[in-house]
C-alpha cells in the first residue's frame, strides 16, 4: 500500500457536507461491484445527516480542495462503533483508509473507549484485520445472488494487556485451564490429560520457577501461557485462551510475548497432541518445526516442536 498523498489532511466534517459525504459513501460501496438495486436498497444506511455530523465525531480526509474520504464514530460508554469509513474509489490504496482508521482509533481512545467495533462489508474485512482489528463473529447478510453473504463483526481492542501473572492469579488461571483444555479432552477422549488433573497447589508451586503470563481484558483473564528455561532451552507450555475469545490472535500474541521474555534462549520447545490441527498450524505459523513424536497413551500421541532462540540466531 502506498503512503498517504502528501497533501492529505484530516479535519472535522461540517454539517453542510452531509450530502457530499453520503454520495461519497454510495460511490465507495458501489465500488465492490454490488448491483444498482442493492446499492439503492442501502441508500438510507449509507447516508449521513447533518445532525450526525454535528453530534458525533465525524472527520473528513481532504486531498487538495477535495474530500477523499470520511469516518464517523458512534460513541458509547465503553464500546464505540465505527459507523462510516469510506474512501473515494479513485483514491483507494493510497493509505487514506488506514490514516482515517488510525485517526478514528485515537479519537475513540481519547474519548475513553475500551474498544471500537465495526459491522463490516465482507470485502473490507482484510483491510480492517490488517489495521489490527479482530474478528469476533459474523451476521447473515444475504443479498440477491449471494445467499450465504455474511457481514464480519470486527473489534479493535484497546484493553487487552499481557503481563506476568502472580500467585494470586493461580486459581483464575487454573479455572481457565480446565475450560480451555475441555475441547482437547473431548478430541482425545481422555479426561486424565495433565492440564485437567493439575491441582491448585501444583500450579501455585510452578510460580517459583516458571514465568507465567496472563492476557486480561479489564479484570477478566482470557488467556495464559508459561515457560521455563533450563540450560539454554526454553520450554513453553499450557498456552490457553478462553473458548469465547479464541481465533482473535490472542494465542499468537501470548506466544510472541513469552518468547520475548527469554532473550538468552538457544532454543524454544513445546509439544501438542497429534490431532490438535489448529495448535499445530499456529506453532508452524510462528516458525516452529516438529522434531519428534511420542506416544503418551492409547489415545494420545505428542508432537514436539522447536525453533531456534535468539542466542542461536
Ligand atoms: C491453542 C489456543 C491457545 C489458540 O488460541 P487463539 O487465541 O485461538 O489463537 P490465535 O487466535 O492466535 O490463532 C488461532 C486461529 O485463529 C485465527 N485468527 C487469529 N486472529 C483472527 C482474527 N482476528 N479473526 C479470525 N481468525 C483469526 C488464526 O489465523 C488461527 O487460524 P487457523 O486455526 O485457521 O490457523 C486455543 O485454541 C486454546 O486455548 N486451545 C485449548 C488449549 C490448547 O490446546 N492449548 C495448546 C496446548 S499445546
């Protein structure tokens, strides 16, 4: 993607620009190739009124004297909504959309938002994901000729923090562990896997020599991972994310953060069950290669993964 045009500027929209902005939204939406009838049926949703411009944070990007795009936010107590984000088709792919998103997120953070949600057009999903949004779901949105069309529901979160857990977090982490590994127990038809049988005393004892991370949203722990370094080998274990919060990149972020805590490791290693295809994909994406397999029980075989640590590079 190109950098924004040099003369681009972002300024508050003015009430009298409502008609021009509504026309721009229609033009940008039509760019995805929807039929004229479909675009017409969305005319009201795509319009923005002078009242909205006056009452909600609405900003335009200008290039020279012309309007190149705009956004409008619907504020609320915690979760704000990005109601409009449009760029003129002839000025797309020049970084204007990204600049508007960055401006919108900053506006929302300053206003006290803990997240910004987007009810997105399916064609715009990859753009929002590239800007750092997470996909939290989808709603059916069939149109003529596309009965399976859905609108992705995306969220920019500002409130997720990854920090070292303390022993006071032990019982919350153990509860999360039992919940997260439930799916693994079902997959292997084995309810005696160590994450499910670990006791609170055992987990509390691990705080002595393991580094244990927690990912939290507000005061809710949504994920965790732990690691220990012995003789230059950093073993990573118990990567977990609350089932409701999975597939939003939290597992990947936990892995990157835990690795960063071991700058002297010559090697990182971890294992997962051979049927846990999602876990295997995640580790491979993070640069891990399988090194060996080990049969644990009749139902479970473990696949060991490793990757060079910073000291080996
Ligand atoms: C393994 C586990 C920790 C992964 O956590 P996670 O937060 O879902 O991981 P990520 O979101 O980083 O990645 C998982 C998938 O979500 C996708 N994803 C990430 N961000 C996304 C987003 N914003 N929108 C849609 N999908 C997204 C990833 O691409 C990946 O997809 P894939 O399965 O098709 O490869 C979680 O599934 C878990 O707790 N499982 C149970 C315990 C367990 O098995 N732990 C591992 C022991 S070895």
